[in-house]
C-alpha cells in the first residue's frame, strides 16, 4: 500500500480547484411547464412557502429534492449550488487522491485528463455516486475510517433528496462492507461506520421531518417506490437485444479478464449501483435517462482504471468496447439529440459565482415568461376565485401561472406505481380542496383523456379516479380543462362484482351490456419465472387492453398490471365532458402482453358501480351525459384528401397518408385547407340553444412546436379563437382535437372556421380530418 507524502498536498488542492472551475456545468435554475418541470416548480415552491407540506409528501423526490432540481426562487438555487459544488469538489479530490495512491508518480497527466473528462459531463447524481465509490475504494486501501463515515453521511443525506440516490449509495456501501469484512475482518471498524449510517439517517431525517411517524412513512414510501418503479413507468423503444447483452457481458467479465486486485475491488464496489443505474435508465429508456446511464458507465470505467496498479491491454480495450456497445442503442431512442449536456466551462462558473444577482434575476424572468402560456381562461379564474384548488393529473405549473390558492395532495402528481399510491391519492381527494382543475391531454384517437405512456386516464388510477367521481362534480369545461367542484355530500356508490372468470390473452371477450351504470373489469395476472427474471434484470413486458365499440372502431391503451387489479374502465366511454353526448358503447375487450412471460391466463372480474338510489343513470347524474350524438348532428364534413368530391382540395400529396393514399401538405408558414360554415344558417336550421363544433384530425411531421389547430368564430365584434398546439413528439401520425361551444344568446351570427396553421419551418401533413357540428 502506498500513502501520501507527509504534509498537505497543496498541488492536488490547486488541481482540484482548477478542474472544478473549468468544468463547471451550465446549471440553469429554470423549468418548463410540462410533466417534469411542474414537479420541479412544486418542490421549489413548497420548500420556500410550505415546507411542512413537503414533510407530508410521498413522491419520487424527498423533501430536499429542490437541492437536485433548483429554480431561481428564494435561495433554493444557492443552497443547491453549495450542495452540488461540495459533491463535485469531493469527487475531484477523491479521484486524484485514489489515482495518486494507486500509482504514485506514474501516469499523472492521464489521471488529470480523466478527472477533467468525467468532471466535464458530471451531473448531480454522478458527483454523488462517484464520491461514495471513490471514498470506499480509498478506505479499503488506507483503512481510514473518515472515508466510510463520509460515505455514510452522503448516503443518508441523499435519501432525503431522492430515494434513487439512497439506492446508489447504500448499494455501494453494502458491497464495500462485504469486501471489508472479507478482506480485513475488522468488525469494530465495520460496526462504527454502519452505526454512523444509521445515526446519520435518523438525525438528518428527524431534523427534516421533526416527526418520527412522518419519517417512517417516508422510509416506507421510498422502499415502495424502488420496488414498483420498473413496471409502472417503462418505455419500449426499439433496441438491439444482442448489443445490450454484449454490453452487460463486457461489464460482468471484468473480474475474469482483468487480473489487478484493486481494479477488481473497484468493480465489485461499483457493480451494484451500476445495476441500479442500469435499471433506472433502461426501464424508462428515453434520452435523458439513457444519457444518465451512459455517463454512469463512463464514470465506472474511469474509477476502475485509476484503481489499477497493473494494466493489461484489456484495461484499455474493454472500456472502449463497453461504451461503444451501449452507445449503439441511442440511435433507436426517440428524441435523442446527441451527448451535449449543455456545456461546461469557466464562463458558467463566472456567471454563477461572480455575477450571482444578475444570473438569478435573468433566470427568474425566463421562468415567469414560460408560465405565461399556462394562463387559464377568465371564466375558470372567476369560478375558482379565492378557493383552494389542486391540479390533475400533473401540470402543477398552472398554479404558478395563475396565482391560485394551491392545496397539494401527498402524491403531488397523478401517476401511479401501485395500489398504495393509488389509494393515497384517493384519500387525498376525499379530504381535498374546493376545486380540482383537470388539464386534458389528447390521445392517439382524438379523445381528451390520454394518460402518460399511451394510457387511458380513467384506467390509470382506478381508486383515485373513482374518488374524484364520488366527491366532485364537473362545473365548467372547455377543450383544454375541466373544473371539478367538491360536493357538499359525497355520492353513494354501490359496487356489485360478478363471479371471477378465466380470461385468455389475445382473445376478444364480451363485456356486460349496461347503459345506466359504471362498468369496470378487474384484471389479475402474474409473471412466470422467466417473466420475473426479465422484470428484475431488464424490465417487465408492456400490457395492453384493446377496446371494440358498437360502431366497429377499435382502440388500444397500455395499462399497469399492479393497478388493473382494482379495475380498468369499460363504460360509459369518455372522450370528453364538454358535451352532453354519450360515447359509443364498448362491446368487447382484449388483453395482450408477452404470453411466454405469464403464469397462465389472466383472471377477470367485471364490476358494476351504481349511484345509490338515484333514478338517473350514472352517466347522466355524475357526468351530465345521456344524449345520442348521432341524433344531434346538424352538420358534418370528412376530409381524407383522396381525389374527388369534398376531398379534392389543394396540396393533396400522394405517398405518406394516415389512411388511403393521399394526405394534405401544409408548408412552412402556411395555413391548411379551411373549413367554413355560417353560424346564421346553423341557427336557422335548428331549434337548439347550443352548438358544439368538433374538429379532429391526424398530424405528421416530427415535433409540433409551432403547429396550431384552430377553431374560431368571426362575428364582426372580434369573436373568439380556440387554439391548441398539436401534441406530437415523434415521427408517427398523432391525433389532434379542437372544439368550440357556442350559445345562441351570446353568439347569434358570424363565420365558423377550423384550420391548421403551420408556424414552423418544416413541412407538415394532415389527414383524416373529421368535422362534426352538434346542436342541443
């Protein structure tokens, strides 16, 4: 074993500071208003204005999550900067220290380059895990207890930032402890740093929570989260299974190919947290998660490399092969734009540390500007007034954009991992605020109730969504939002379950015919041994439910098996709540997954929910629906852009089409074909008091950005304009929907128009455009 020379290593300290400053990353304290950006805002907002609510939070982040995801609000970014800087300085110092001990006087320049390279791409998680693994390696080489105490404190601290950090830290610490006992059998030292871990977890936890009960609830939630994450949030882009297997083998063969003892020890410490990073990245398998995994792999190989005292050719070739094999799969991931993490360098260090006030002010303004797009229509703001409100399913930035009186629920956002998460959300709604504001998402069929990852909103959280219907009623709707108001007395639901029956994967099954009540189907299934192994090592296969409607149409949605045991929505089918029209009835369902991974057939149990003793049907009483849409049509047009008749419009192009052979081309800065109808004529043709214009189409052309779907009324007095950005983030055909509700008393005349405005710089296609005008 080699040790440092006597005296403080001032040169190493200088190197640490220089590497830190010249690889300081572009950490921007800003957020976007989407799924992730909304919880980032929420964590930061609550940290300043209602930290006690953070103590009640049971979420993927802990109460100190703002330290990892800061924004320019209060002092959050500066606390985060202090935390991140400490981690990164720790990483660089420990990296150079281990390199010096492993090979004093040799290859110094290569170690500095490695420290620069890994620091340049270093994010919060990498600095955290890198510091822990390096400290364990140093402890095993020097037997200095402070290294392991630092590991214990970091692991405990990370738990309250994000449970995933604790997984990384505890996995590395567990491996290091086993190695320590095997190599040294020093129970006294092992007991001391493990006691330090327990004390750190308890002390930091009690300082944060100030309640032992809330602390235990958070620990329990963290375990639940880690155990259920894989199947609930998995994505399934195209991958090369052989390439991923080859990558895994390139990591697993290290102890058999590399003979250096210290390199093997570093590998043994790193393998468990690397597996955790693999599960986290490969499960979600989008650009950001896979990039994080990619840099974890680079970090692991760098630590293994500097730990070695003797290097064979395998020490150089194996890391390169491993990284290239993993890199190959990035070409198949939607949204991958390269490996640039936003840059790093002294200019970013200078902006943060030399001009802090200007830096903070500029980014606070960016956040305010971004919020402007989430401004609610005035009628919603008037209805909500000063009452408390929560947002479903997840766009919490609406609160910040409209200065609403927010009452957050314990789960913060509506995306479920298991039954317990679902039940907690249901309990939150039972004692929830006066209003729930639901933002609508268009699914691939034009319906307004999409859920993340191709799910159906009403099936995504069975218990929570039933609680919404039980405790709230819709009081205001448009094409973007539904406002639910708390009932003075909860509805009484009576549930009746049929006898459980055996289903069959991939086969259509009839559903009960019932137009009055709510019908769900409870689905129970389980993996076989092979399926369980795949779920553990890779990820579980996706599950789908197909619906067949009475008009012959079919739809497919993903579902989470852990939640399906409580029920998947069957009828009444809901595409929107703005109109009083009932949707088409579901006549059959089909369940699909990879059958070779299943332990037999699924078990099904249809469940009927009746509204107490009410005379009205569930659909009419709870959702205000009961009319047949087909009986209320007063105008319609279908554009499939095939030659002939109504479809013979300009700029029809042959080749790519959603159906048939032709689609409608909308060039950069251009408008699509415009559908026009005289409102005067419509009122003259019907005795209805309201007219609903419904425009649905399919769009293709990569990311939408500035492509707008418009429904507008020109009445000589300014009229009004409904618009929405087309929801698309891939190169497939995506559905878009826009609607407009007109009242005879307010809108007596004018010209109705529906069209698409392409404000982007690239060509777009639209197809299968259906317009329906209803009167009621």
